[in-house]
């Protein structure tokens, strides 16, 4: 007898028009991403009504939200069904269709943000793991439960902090790959920035500072080396390519990095850091409300992925990140709104959808709630944003900050500054309550949920 994941995969495949209509597929943390060959054969309304499907997003690919953990298992069964059908020839069949979709959605700003997102999204598991270990270690040491000079403390510090010391190399690798260059040369671009030996170089009367320019400088250098590599290769005989192209690319990029990218990257990084801190200092709770309330629309458009280097730059520059706790309230407002809908609705299918998505939402993965519940209903999405704004105002008032980046929701408490953990949790509960109150009183009536019949 087929398991529930196989049955769910079968239902999804059927609504997608069958195996012969699948050009390509993959998955991320919460979504099965499919490129259909003929979108007219896809029953999108039917997909949304499948039990287990938490929502549907139409972008470059058709993104079926299944939730963390679940998506891995369903994607595996989905792949087995395609292989068994004998219809799978993904690369060749998808090429023309993918090109068509890319052109349809390709604005320079969207394409740039997608590339930035593609650089950092693969690093999220490592960032989360390192951030949690770093945050928990600091909290345990500051609480006096562990001697900061002990071998165990040193081991935990090294395990948690290693990524952040060499993050520039990983960012450089991914950036070069995204812009058509060799990943290894991108890694070298990162090393150009973070290499401690840089301190021995003096240019224009000033000594260079290792790490100057931060991740902004790394991105500039890695993208530049990818572009140089492509252009140099056009003029180099194939027999000499492996020797001349990388050598010339590295030499040119190294010089330009130390003369241009490090100072320019430093200027941009300082501008971002000082600008955000000034907004929070001057705007206070008003700035916190606006930032918290407007984060969910950024998530819907995918623009939030572009903030990852900003969070990392704040940590690199001032030692912690006061922006992340504010933006994390976006998910908390969603959770509160979802609870309100759950208690008000009499529709069993809507209750099941909320029940399946709420645990993920409380653990900081809000997309199932956004795309599966509040956004389709309309008004609850707005009241969730208002609840998030209240929580953001609270976080801004108490200047709560994290020592690393990671998923929001309850797990974020592990990477909040040790003395601010309780305040963060209080703000989280306030956002839950505000999202619940706004939605229960003004945001939802059962007749709004017609598609959940």
C-alpha cells in the first residue's frame, strides 16, 4: 500500500498535467519547485485544494508549499514517479520552456536579487547551525554555567565561530558560480579580502585592514573575477586556457580589489550600518513598527533574501544585529493571525491547513502560513502585518539584537544577546497577541474562506 507521501506526490503530479508535462523540478526548505512544459495543463485551483499542499506561488517556477521536512520526502516520491513513467529527460525538455519563463520574468532588479539570494540560500543551514552553537555557547558562559577559559568552552567557540571567520570564501565561491565564473576563483576573491597578510600592504599612505569591505567587498571581487575570467577566456587559445585565464584573472582582480573594492566595499558597508543604526536611533518605536510591519510584503516578493548580507555586515561591524529581531516579528504576527482564524473558522479544511503550518510558523518558517492561509484570505495578511509592527516596535524600544543570523520565531531566542533573551520572547508573545487581536476583531470572517470549502 502506498504511503501518504507517495499518495500526495501522485495527486500533485496529476494536477500538474502528468509526468509528460514536467520539464524540471527541485525543492528548497519548504517548496517543491516545478517547471511545467505547458502551464495550460496545470490545474492550479486543484493543486491548492489537495490536503497537504499549504499554498501555491507562481514565479519563475511553480512553487508548491509543503512545509519543512515534508517537502524532502514528497519530492523524493515525486522523482520516483517521474522515473517510473519513463518520461524524464529534464535538461533537454526544459531548456526552451525555462528560457521562455526567464525572459517573461526578467527585470534587471529581479534578476539581481535572485542571484544574491542564490549566493546566500545554500549557506543558510551552515549559518543556522553556527549561529545556534555560537549563541547557546555565549549564553551558557555568560550565565556562569561554563567557565569561559575551559577547553569545552574553547571547543564550542571554535565550532560555532569557524564559519564566520571564513564566510567570505564561501560567499566568493557561490558568487562566482552565479555570475558564470569558476567557483575556485571566487573563493580566491574572498581570500583576497580576509587574508591576514593584507595588513602588511600600504597603499596611498594607509595600511590595508584585513576584512575591510566585508561581504560587500567579497561580492564585488567575486563578481569581478567571474567577469574578467569570461572575457580573458575569449582571447586565450584553448590549449593555454588552464594556465593563462585563471592567472590573469586573479592578478587583475587582486590589484583592483586592493585599490578599489576594499575601500569602496568599506564605504558601502559603513553607509549601510550607520544608516540603519541612525534610522533605529532616531525613529525608535516608529521605525521598529514600520520595519516589522513591512517585512512580510518583502517575503512575498522574495526581496527579503537580499537582506542577508546586511545582517551579516551589521554583525561584522558592530558585533550584533538589531535588525533581525525586528523583522522576525513578521512571522510572529502571522502566527497570531493564524490562531485567530483557527478559533473563528468552522471550515475543517482551513483548520487542517493552519494546523499543519502553525508548528513551522512558530519555528520561524512562515511561508506555509503566508501563502497557504493569510495571503489567500487577504485581510488577515494585513492584520498580521499590523501585529508584526507592534512586536517590531517592542524589539526596537529595547534595542534587542542577535549575535548571529538564523531562522526567526522561537529558535531565534538562542542567538539573541544573553541578557536580552527574555525581552525577545516577551516581544514575540506581544506580536502573537497583537496579530491575534487585530485578526480576530477586524481581519477575518468565515465567508472570506470560500476556497477552503
